[in-house]
C-alpha cells in the first residue's frame, strides 16, 4: 500500500490558537489504570440507552478524533478522514439506506433482526451524530499483507474513537452495514472517488446506560506461548 501524502493542517497550533510543540510527555506511573481498564472493558454497543435530544458538541468530537488519530498508521500515512453527519436530511437518507441494508440482509439470511438492532434502526435518523471513519489510502490487493496494512491503518483509529467517546459518556455502535453501499453514501455526503468508508458510529450521550464487561473467552484459552497450542509460558 502506498499511502497518499496527507493534506496537513498546522499541527503545532493548540485549540486556543497558540503555538505549542503538541508533545507533552506523560509519565506512565501516573496513569489511572483502573479507569483505563473500565473504558477498555465496558465499551459496548449502545443502541437504546441514548439521549437522542442532546446535541454532541463539535469540540467534543474534535477531542475524540484527536485521540483516535494517536492510533498507528502504516508509513505515517494518516489517510484517515472522519465524516461527521449532523444534518437532519442527510441523516434521514442514510438511516433509510441503513434500514434497507439490514432488512435485505435479514431476509437473505433468513434471520430476525434483533430487538436492539431494530431499536437503533427505528431512531437512527434522530441520532445527534453519525461518524463515518474513512480512508483515502489506495485500496489494497488481495494479498494478506496489503489488507493487514490497509485496514490496520484505519480500524485501530475507529476503535480508539469509540473508546474516547465512551470515556466522555458518549455511546456508539460499531456498524458496518452501510459500507456495503459506498456509492450511495458517498453521493449523500459529497465524497469524491477514492474515499473508502469503513465503520459508521452512531453517536449520542448515554442515558441510564449501565455498561458491563462482556463475557469473553479467558486469556489462557486464547493465548499460546512459544509454540502454537502451547498454553503455558
Ligand atoms: C465487524 C462488525 C460489524 C458490525 N456491524 C454492525 C452493524 O452494522 N450494526 C449493528 O447494529 N451492529 C454491528 N456490529 C455490532 C455487533 O452486532 C454486536 O452488537 C457487537 O459486536 C456486540 O458486542 P458488544 O456487546 O461488545 O458491543 C458489528 C460488529 C462487528 C465486529
């Protein structure tokens, strides 16, 4: 993958417009590990317990994007672009498209749409912000290394964005349904050719949400040491 040169905005200007190095060293022993662990273990899909009436301020989204872009990116490409949609008409079009994709998929696969997914679909047009995590990197070929570099240069930022949102009591869901309709989404949002949309996060402040740790396989079941299948160090 050959990352395109990013269009850079000045890096060394802080939000107050003052010049700064932008690089503040933080000693690791001051980290509040317990809070970090809570965020890492309770960032869940939030589809229902959302405040659809409370706007999400643009500066909060900027703060979260500034954390998301601390994620790794292949060859320092920084081909990520974050498309935030707050316009009611555009949200309505995108929500309708999302509903079509979900309904068709459920029909094709003969499965029922889960209540929680239905709840999100029913109110998606009301969500305060949809954030499409996009990349302008050249598309990879079919070989594994190219795919790993391509998605590995964008999806870590998307997950960091979800974590940063969670830390600010903003709920989101990792959705990929709209990625099946790249051209239609691009038409709604005026995206030029070459932009690829990956996940779309519907974002709102949480309301009465009690986010819990998920039930996952234990580390000992999924970790090998020195030889594949060897589960003890
Ligand atoms: C690759 C991927 C694609 C997903 N796409 C969607 C989607 O389009 N819509 C949706 O409501 N949830 C989507 N999800 C979320 C899952 O349906 C599911 O809610 C989530 O993984 C459950 O985990 P959680 O409880 O830890 O959030 C997706 C998850 C993954 C990993």
